[in-house]
C-alpha cells in the first residue's frame, strides 16, 4: 500500500482513500496459490464524488498491462460486480491486483469502501468429475430414501469448451438418475465446477 490512508474513526468518506490530494495512491494485493488457478474475479464498492477523482483496477500479468480492466467513469457510489481477472490468472499460480486512487481536491471524495477477491483453483485434474470430447454420460446418485418431492435436487456442470463457458443444469427427477452432454471438438474441456444442490 503506497500513499493511501484509512478513514479516521468517526470520519467521513470511504474507508481507504488517497493520503494526499493530487497524488496517486496504490494498493497492490498479491494472490499466490500452490495449484493452477482456473478463474478469479473481483467485487468492490467505489466512491468517486467528482470528475476530478480517478479510480482504476488492473490485474497483472496480462497482455496489455497499461490498459486497466476497469476505470471509474461515473460519479457517486459505484459497484464493481464480478470483474473478471481471468486474463491474469489462467494456468498461473499467482497474480497481483492493482488499484489506483487519485483525489482531485478532497481526499474524502474518492476511495475504496469494500473489496472482495475470489480465486478458484484446481487441486488435481481428477479431483472433479470431468468431461471429454464426444458424448459423456453423467450419472447422479444419492441416498435411496431421499424424498425428492420435498427436497428436489439439481445437478449443474460448468465447463470451458473451445474458449466458451458452457452450463448444463438438470433437475433430478429420481434416484439414480443419468443425463448426458456432448462436447464438441477434440481438445479437452476445462472443468470449472460440479454442483449437486437442493432447490
């Protein structure tokens, strides 16, 4: 954290703001993982009260690091929702989130109110059920005494196929249950998640 300050107890404005007007403050958050990262995103609440204030968010490494992933264009209390960091994270073990804050005149008029970074990694290729090119049979099982009328189940597969995210969501009408999905192409798709949930 460089040239940033926290809000004083009982003070006004965002929780984290520039230390001085006209001087850019920087927040760098390093995320490291022992396994390959498959996805990441950022949620934040930003305050920008004046057009003279500036806020930008980036993630490194990326193809064009000089162009931020997000720049505040409006004023007021702004919400950044699920900003993708995948360009900086895919097939890597670490990345850095870089947030820049600059106040035009009043340091309390611009800053960061909240921040959450979510990182998804894969421990092992075999750790989840996975899909392969062609036709895939997807069996689902649970306790034979499950009452699906009062606790309906849904199975959801999410994967990346030829660069596009695909989702298969199916209600489970009976136990055992089986459905199928066909994966196009010859390359192995990248699994993101498998969820069996009570609706």
